[in-house]
C-alpha cells in the first residue's frame, strides 16, 4: 500500500462512525480514530495501556459503564478474557447510554485490533420486544378489570400448591369468595359501579392478605384465594380478618361470603373446589356476610 492509499485509509477511519483502535503486544493503545477517542479518551494523549484507558474513563465518568463501582475488581474480571482467542466478540454499555458491539482480532505479532459498532438502536428494539413479551405474559395471567390473577392462572397456582401438599404434606387451603347481592349492585347502580366494586374489593384484599396469599378472579363476582402453608382453621381466621377489614364506600356498601376447604390426601383441585363451593353455599344460605369451613373428612370422600 503506497503512501497515498495509507493516507486515504487513515482519513476514512477518522471520519468513520466505527470505533477503531490498535493495541501493541504489551496491550498499550498506539492508534485510535476520532470516534474511539471521543468515547474513551477525550483529550488524553497516546500511548496508554488498556487498563489506563478504562481507569481514565472511570475517573472522568465516561466510556465503559462499570456498575460495580470498583475499577480494580472490574479489570481483574475482564483482563483474563482479553487476548484469550484470535477473534472475540462482545457488547457493553457506556456511561453515556450507548451500547457498543466490539470485535477484537489478535494478530500473529501480538497486536490487537479493536473495532466497535454502535448497536444502541438494536438494543432498544430488543428491550421493546422483551417488554412487549413480558406485557403479553402478564396479560395472559391477569384479569384485565381487577388486576388479580385470572381464572386460568389462579387454578394453575392452586394445582401447584395442592401437588406440593401431596408431596411434602405442607398444608394449603382454598377459599372461594363471592360478593353478596352483586346483581343488585349492577341493577341499582349500573355496571360501571359494579366494576368499581370489584376493583375496590381486590384492592382491599391486596391490602389485608398475607404476602404469600394469592387471589384470582374465577368468574363474575367470584374469587378464589390460595393460601399456602395454611390449614383450614387458620385460613378461616385469615378470611374472617379480611371480611371484617373491608371498608366499602358508603354509596355502594357490599359484603362477601366465603367457603373454605383443605385438600385431603391425593385429592384433586376440582374436588376441593366442590367442597369449598358447598361451604360457600351454606354461608349464603345462613344469611351471607360470613365464611364457612368445609368439615368433610377424607374418609367420607373415599369410594
């Protein structure tokens, strides 16, 4: 390559958006184009070791983003991987918010060519896809009106904890809750008010239930509570505390009734739900605004 061609190549690299740098066999930076200098060197003069390049940026809060806040630990982590193979590719983010894709080429004489490309737009697109996926997953598990688990999700959770109960003998209880006279609320005040009642009810449940208790909407004004690690007697106390803690608005007062059941050995969810439903029916029949615990024994369920 003659001098004219070398000058043209140098000029092209200086104007390129690519970040290009050349380190010698001692890992000292000897050459860097304008884009690389702007990101990692600012006005610092060359030559400079690779470690000092990172120390310079760390001290000046530019260049490679070092989340740990410990430059020595960061260098101890990455230096063993540097020059570990003839060709290496990786990406990193910068203090300024850019994402860079690096390609390192280790030459036979020990010099190292580094070329970086700005992939910030690609990363943003990737984040958008990840967020959209997470949003879709949440939507598939969540009741859109109340924000609690939807029917499919709460039933899956109930099956999981019942299986865990059969495996480890750890207690779990299921409660089915039904808002009393909900049809009258809709008929008297309209469906928008009825929707607000459902939302307020779920908000109250979140405020007063224990961290591990899960509530889901299984249909209309009917909800299921899954209470891991909880016997039916303790579940009754939890539901009663919730029932007595409700603070419905004066314009649309409401109460709820509940039926509670604890799985018997080897019993499936559908059977547990039937017993909880029967207990709920007894609570409704006895005047509503109450909770009833199923008293069926495992022996009574046996064929």
